[in-house]
């Protein structure tokens, strides 16, 4: 069955680790959960024991049919045979998202869950290196994610607990939604700022004097060592300097492409 799976996946099969994952997520009996990737139903079953309902989305037909039979007696589990990247989440904010996601789709799935859902909390098992890249505010992804969610490491999961065994270690992370740091009317400008900031195209954003003032105000002494709050400060300086003539047109969707 594994060779027929559409996207390469590494399944968590250790009952002990699955119980740790459930414990770290601290889900409630009243929670509604969307699961990304039913797989063979190992995590799905655990979720169903701790939540009100589980809506599990699985693209692969072989896995979907397998899990449909395995989970058919669980009345609080709904299986959906669809590509998660094309799936439309509820417009409600009263749900959470959980997933042990394929490594090769990590960026697309994270963007999907953060920017195309209203989930209050998102729990994902991802490759450890990818988690570190999510935190990197020198990268576009890191600067976009931080406007919407906080990112927290909950559990390190060694490769030996997966089947098939991957070459890298994984982690369980929690994304907690907060009020956006960027006003909706300023979003296009933020995307433009980020695209130039990560490429160190400071001269396009500021005059020499403006840049010096922005860096000083953000208390940045070394541009290689900055935190998210300092980048936000520089961005707000950019807005201040360019408010009168900042009607730039920028394709918002382009920055979301992998």
C-alpha cells in the first residue's frame, strides 16, 4: 500500500508517542478538529477519543479506503477524500487543526492553515529543520507567519518512531492565532516591504538617512542579529516615511507561492 501513496508520508505508529502528542495538544472534549491526512488512522483514533468531532481530510484513495473501513464504527469521525490544499475550512473560528504532514508539502500546508483558515490553534508534526526555518525572520515565510500566529515547540520526535523511518527528526509544534500585527489596509505594503527586506534591498525601501533613522529607532546594532519586533519597528518607519506616496501595486498572491 505504501508505494501507491500519492505523497510520501511517514506515519506515527508508536502508541506511546501518539499519547504524548495528544497530551501536549491538551485538546478538550468540546473541540472540533480538522485533521490533515488520515493516513492509517492511528492519530485519528486518538483524536476521536479526546474531541467532540474529527473531520479528517485524506487525498490518497488507498489510505482513504483503508481508514474508512478501520474507522467506520466511530460516529464522531468524518472522513473526507480530498486534497487539503484545495479544501475549504469552516468560516467559523471554533475549531482546531491537527496534522502529521508530508515533509515535501510543509510550506504549502502551513500557509494554507494560517492564511486560509480561522483555526484558533494549529498543531503540526513537521521536520525539525523546517520548524527552525519558520522561526527565521530573515526569511519571507517567517515574517509572514509571525503576523498571524505565535510558534511554539511542544515535543521532539525521533525518527525511529515513524514508519517508514525518515532520515531527519521531527517536532510537534503549536501555532496559536493572535490579532494580526498588520492592518488589513497595510497588508500589500507589508508584503512589498518583506520582499525587499529579505533580499536586503534596503535602498529601495529607504533613503540612506531614512534607513539610518529606522535602524536607530529599532535599536538594531547588527542587521544579522534582529528579532521580529525590531523588523516590525523598521516596517513602521517605512510606512511613516512612505505614507504619502506609497500607493504601490503588488501581487499579494505571488509572495505565497513556494
